[in-house]
């Protein structure tokens, strides 16, 4: 686990910066999801108003149909209007309408906050890869230092080998025996082949993807 550099009294390193950045994205996405849930609740109030209105309309239509049948056949049974049911339905509609009006007033604010949060998340996402690259460059600097150290060791070994050639150079008969020792590649001539370069590029690409998901990820071999 990456230690908090501020707790250690150090300046933030690239890996810690990436971790803090990803936490910020996670927090902002949580805020966005809460806004989405808020809008969903507002839309539910609109649906409740529509349902209440449909219930009132249904009762009114039922009573109108009953009245129409009474007018067609005056000698039929007397029309009984259920005023209690209508009253309950109209009270529910009035309550749903008040709640929906408040929801309509709030919805533009929620939509604007959602848009602002979405823009912020997009801006944060745009910064993620550059921050991951900062970590990769830090690793690359460490790798370059290792290569330099290895090269210095190789140069010392190379010098010892060629020192023998120089020592035997004054005696051609003995120098000829050195031909049995293969000449190693000089450190200055060491370079990866194209296949190795492609594989290494793919390894860094996979590393970048792992870093975006987990700032504690390592490059590996």
C-alpha cells in the first residue's frame, strides 16, 4: 500500500498523486449518482401526479357513464355518485400536484448540477492518463538508473576481458590462443530487436491500464 507522503513529511510522489486523483473521481462519481437518484425521485413524483389524475378522471368517467345510462333509461335505477371516493381521489391529486410542482421547481437545479458534475468527471478523467504516465516516467527513471549501473558493471568486465588481449598482444603466439574465447557484445552495441520493442510497448500499455485501476500496481518484468 502506498504510504501517505504528507504524513511522512515529504512532497507527494506521482503514485500518491494518482491515488488521490482517483479517489477524487470516485467521490465525484458518487455525487453524480446521488444526483441521478434525486432526479429519479423527482420523476416518481411526476408519475404519482399522473396516476392521481388518472384516478380522478376514471371516477369522473364512471359517474358520467352512469348518468348517461340513466338519461337513456329514466326508469332504470337511480344514479349514485360516490362522493367519498371522488373526494379521496381529489385530495390525493391535490397533494400529488403540490409535490409535483415542488419537484418541477427543483428539477432544473438537479439537472444543472448533474451536467456540472458530468463535466467535472470528464475533466478529471482527462487528467488520469497523464498522472499515470507520471508514475510510469518515475519508474522509467529508476529503470534507467539500473541500466546505467548494469552498464558500468559490464564495462568493467569488458575491460578485464580486453585487458587480457592487450597483455597477450605482445606475444602473437599466445594471442592466437585467445581466439577460443568468444568476443562479447560491447555495452554500447546492445539494443533490443523490433519484437522486443513491441512486447515492451505492450507491457507499458498494460501497466498504464493497471495503474488507472490500482495506483499500487507494479510494472513487473
